[in-house]
C-alpha cells in the first residue's frame, strides 16, 4: 500500500440549491448541507483508500451563514489525518450568489470515514505524505481531534 499526498484525494463539488432543498422562507435545510458534506467527504476518503469507505462521524459542524435557494453550494474537501483504518476529512462549504459571484463561507465540518475491505470489516489505509507546513499542522490537529473522539467514545461506553 503506497502512501499518498493530500492533493491526490482533494475534491470540490458544486451544486445549485433548489426550492425542494429549502424551507418556505428559502433557507436551505441543514440536513441537505450535511448530506452534501457527507457525499464529498466520501469521495475524498475513497480516493485515498481506494476501497469502500463509510461515515463514522460528522463532528465540529459549524453553521456560520445561511444558504439560499438559487445559490451554488461549493464544497471543498481534503484529508487531514489518517489512523489505522480511519481518515479525517475537512470540508469547507461556501454559498455562491451566481448573479454577483460573491462567495460566503457557510459551513465547516470534520468527517471521520472508515475504510472497509472486501469482507466489510475495517481495513488499513495508506499513510499520508505531508508536504507543506500547513499539511503537517492539519495532521497534528487531526490527530488531537481523533484522540478526543476515541476518549469520548470510551466514556460513553462506561
């Protein structure tokens, strides 16, 4: 299994938001945004591990600004950290007003994905090649968040 760079699996996804994605006031449902966050994170994870990957958690989701009907939802996703079989994917979401071109950061999230082998069980993922200071910082921060998640999970099973 060859190590991979973060840039090998980055993904960007752009979708237009329609009335069926929103409430009567024209605000896009948070659940719709979460669905798209999960989708783009899954693409990044599968690019990295080259196997099936499933969502283990979506945490640290921040809803910063509203998204409206007619906006383009622009999602940027990259892998920050890898553990044995899990990966942390960071997703930043922007709403783009297609009339003006103005983009506003609306959401951020960290998604933990787990690679599954042919047997449906967790399987090891490739190591992450860290090329820049920013990637090294993201990896260290991702490792701290992963340790926090593990600690919280242990506490909830007591």
